[in-house]
C-alpha cells in the first residue's frame, strides 16, 4: 500500500487530500484500489504551537513539565521593519533530517551510543558522529567526502545536533566508522530488545536470505572482496555477500558479511550458530528459500533441534506427480492454491504443494519463447551442415554449446548430436535434433508449482504458506538498502571500513522499517517513500528584518502544505512553528557580507 496525493476544485477553491491505495491483481492485470481516503482532520487549522526550544526535548524524548500548549501566549513583540530590505538567508533542509532524528531516538540509538561510546578527548563525541552518519545515509545516501564537503552545510543538522560545519570533515567521519564498528553485535542485540518494546515482536520466526553488493575499484585491502555470483549484474566487479536475518514484519535483526565468492548454501550453518551464540537457542522457526537449503543443512537443523520452513529444489516435484493431478487443493490467495502432502520417505516432515495459475502461464510463455528461439537456431545450423557450409565438427559443437547456454531454460528439452561422414573434400557433418516431448509436457505440467518443506507441527497448509511467503519482506529490505539507502557501490577498500559502511546501512534500514511500522499503525500504509519525499520539502530559513535600531534575524521552519499536515498529524509529529531570534544578527550579517565580497 502507498499514499497518493489528490486535489479537486469546488467553486473555485482548491482542496487537497490523500488516499491510501493498494495494488491488486485482477484478471485484466494489476489495478489500484482505494482503501481509505485521508481527508482534512478536525482541529487541523488550530495548529498547536511548538518552538525551537522544544526541539532538543522532542528529539531526546525528555518529558516536559506541564503542558506547553496550555500556557498563555506571550504578548506580541512589535518592531518597525523596512520591508524593502527584508531578505531570506540560510535556507536549509529540515523535514527529512528532523524525521530521521526522531527515528534515531525512537529506536534508542542515541542512548545506546552515549552509553557504549563515552566521550573522551575528541572534539566531537563519537556518538554524535555515528548519528550524523546514519541520518545522512537515511536522508541523502552519499560518500563521507560528499557529506562533509557539500551535504552537511545544506542541512539544519548544525542547529539540531550542535556540530559546527567546520568540524565535519571526511577524516572525522572515517574515524567515526572505526569507532562504531566494534559495537555491531551489541547494536543488534539492542535492536532486538527495542523491537519487543515498540512492536511486541516475539522473534519466533527468523527469516534468512543473502544478497551481494559490489565495489568501485579493486578493493585490494579487503580479503573478502572477491568475484562471484552478482545479484547486481556486475560480475566484473569484486563483491561481498551479506546475510540478513529479519523478523516476520521485515524488521532487521542481524547481519553477517561473507566472502564475495561464497555460495549461499554454505552460509546457513554459520548463520544459525552465530544467532544461537548471540541470542540464545530459543524455540525459533527458520524460514529460508531453496537457495539456502541442502540435505546437509536440513540434517544440521534437525541436529540442533531447530524448526524450519524451507523451499525445495524443483526436481523434487517429480516425487509428487500424483498429488499434482489429484484433488484436494485449497485456495490461499487469489490464483494460488496449496495442498498438504506426506513425506515421500515417511520422515517426520510435512510437505506443502503450492501452485499459482498466473505463475504457470508466465513460466509457460517464457519456456515457449526460449524453445522457439533455440529450435530456430538449431534448425539453421542443421541446414548449413546439410548444405556443406559447415564442415568443422569442433566449431559446430561449440556453436551448439553456446546456443544451449543462451537458451538454458529450453536446453534440457533437446538432444543434439553431430556426426561426421566421409573424408577430405567429401567430408560432411550431420546434425540430428530431437525434441523430448515427454520432458516438454512435464515442464508445462509442473510450471507454476513449488514445494515447501517443514518440521513445524502446523496442520494448516495455508498458515505454512503465509509464513514462507513473508520472505518477500527480506527481499524488500535488500531493495531498500540498495536503492533507497545507497548501499552500493562500495568505495571503501579496507575490510573494516566496508563492514562499518554496511553497518551504517543496516542502522538506516532499521530506521526505515520502523517508520514503515509507525505508518502502518497510523493507517497510512506501508510505503514510506512518499512521506519521505514530501517531508523533504520542509526547510528551515532565516528571515532578516532590518529595523531602525538593529537587524532582527528570525530562524523559522517553513509551513508544510495541508496534505502533509494531515500525514504528520496522523503520525503525531509536530514541526516547530515558533521563530527563534538569533542573537548578534548584525555580526552574522556583516560576516556573510564579507564572505560574499
């Protein structure tokens, strides 16, 4: 679900409102359906007033004495202003920064960093620099050099964090990464506790998947940077693999970094042992896709007395050919049916046979496209051999190999043999092509089908399927990290810096997912991108008011549009709307004027 901005005009007056929309799959393709209309809320025009003096209290979560909103308003201050000389200065990004700091404190990261990264002789506390790195990753993913040279000075972080712009440089940011990395495990444990307090998470299900991210450069200082199977379509670059464990809501719990050429299936045992060593051997159920599973891993999980729900290789479908054709299917979702099956070996396991009509049609269309393309290419090669244009057997076999490789989905359906007759000028090649109709019919029959395997004592196949399908939350977390939080590519060449970079991305992902749960609880859907995009437009600025005696400088926050006010009120987020008078305005103006000259 996501938010959509709408507008209409009634009697010449414009009205804006939001609707909560979800995408649904229909017979005619995906369609959007309005779930709820979020209109103008009561009391929105009577906006509560909050000043800059309350910023620190809100961000740190410190309780205030009494209700500031019930205090009588201060008498207005009057001054004669030369309106011809009024100007706006120091325009800064505020909304996204403010939201990120709220999330940072909501997750308790501020208190954690102050406790585990105590102040020393450093000019700026490392706890503040860790906050800066995570906020920058959440709001505008970029390199440490760009944060220091161009991004930080365009934000209101110097007001909110109290870190002068001249104190932010790439060297200090790099050292902040070094200071943060040793606390990785403690941060993951802190997150687990905090999720329980905020969302009541029990962590009875652990979802595990793996992805990769690549480097710009050779990364010669990182022994884990190696070439392997790239999920980013960059096999030319060295990479590292990242194993991520989440809750059933997609909340990130822990991660580990593996060598870039590590096969997914070899990481399962290590990850299970790591999680048990750090968080105890609780009664948890592991959920993994078929790429993580082997018979050795299944035996390992059984030996640890761990429960699991896993996907299986498609080759196992052959053992359930009879069940595929029999009755007894239950619809679990539109176009998706499931059936409970006993283990073929009689083991203490349950198998859930699943089929999707939409997926079956898609796989059949893809398969037929590869078959047509491969058959046409092989027929062309056969005709060339029959006409005597192709006489080199090794060259013919290489061409056949390349064709089968490019059309791997259909390669197993064809048996191609090359025979050679005659000698010298009379030598001829003969290419024989046989299409295996039995395999083709099985491919069509098994298309859109897959099997789940579990030792969980759950008799309802719908429940098992719903738990397994929540692996999509891990995949969505990977997309968020890579696209929205800019985890790739990695520019660091040292192993520790790479791990610290991924840790910062992990903390930002936790903030993103927390915002997602926050919005879900407020009835605003589960797509934070639109809210973040809207709130980024809120700015802080200085209004310079020249008077007869002095120049008054007021630091204010821009008023958000009515539509955004609705969203913020739903989330109970209050932006400061009381101006702050900046002292020594004349000196500030003079200094800026000198810099301009």
